[in-house]
C-alpha cells in the first residue's frame, strides 16, 4: 500500500523552491564557531585529519588509517543515527571563514548522552574545543538532552581541562576502553556535567 503522504515534489514548498531541513540537522552557533551537520564532502578532510596519531589515539572510534571512503561511510552512519537515535554530530567550523577545524558530537547511550570531540592539530590551543563543547552542551540543556557525560584517556589531561572549564566534574570512575587509533585499550577517566 502506498504511503498517503504527498510526494515532496508535489508540495507548494517544493514548487516555491523552499528546502525542508529537519530541525535535527540545524546549525549550532557560538561566538566564533558554527557547528554544522557533516556532509559527504567533509570526508576529504575528516579522513586524513582525524587519522593523525596525536588525534586518533585520544578517541575511541577513529581508526589510525581513515581513508576518505571509510570517512564517507562514517558520515552516512552518523546522519542515519541522528534520524533514528537522536545523535548530534557536527563539523566545527570557523564562523568567519567557514573552514572546518574538527568534529563534535552527542551520542545517545542507556544513561543519557556522551559528549565527544576532536580538533585538527592546526586548531589546537585556540580555545575552539572549549567553545564548541560549551555550545554543544548549552544546546543539549536547552533541548533537554541530559544528563551529559564525557571521558578522556588518562594520557590526555588537556581534554579533562576543557571539560572542567565548561562545568564537568570527575565521577571518580575509570574504565578500560578500546581505542581504534591505538588498537589497544586505555584508561578513561569519567566525567559528568554538573547541574
């Protein structure tokens, strides 16, 4: 039986040239940044930039070799998870230039939402991680996507400082988590957003 919804091409909005963008794919703006949905063409920078050893070793899901085709599949999976699970993963871009500097996301899990992010090496030390994380967490709070948790590998205290700056606190819990960038487990210190 055919779905009774009208064909999008038969609607007045389509005829007028309007584009229906689901609210789930909306941009998040901060003072210097735009957190926008990932696009397939982002695979050209997501792959090589995320696979740099200093970056991928500090993540759980980014492999040490991340060719563009794999990055494209990853982006498609993330966009599907946004529709099905509610995940929010965004490219971090400079508002002035539109240049991408990294990726940030909220992933749904059984107890709430987990914040994760990575930045290109060239963007380190400019406060982008703190600003993007604050923007994402503010958006999560506004949309009742709480509680928000995060974690960082023991050998990445800089990430812990970023999270502390935006109101996260250590829970005292640590766990062993596999990292595809390390191809090994590492100790992860757990944090939660206060409030």
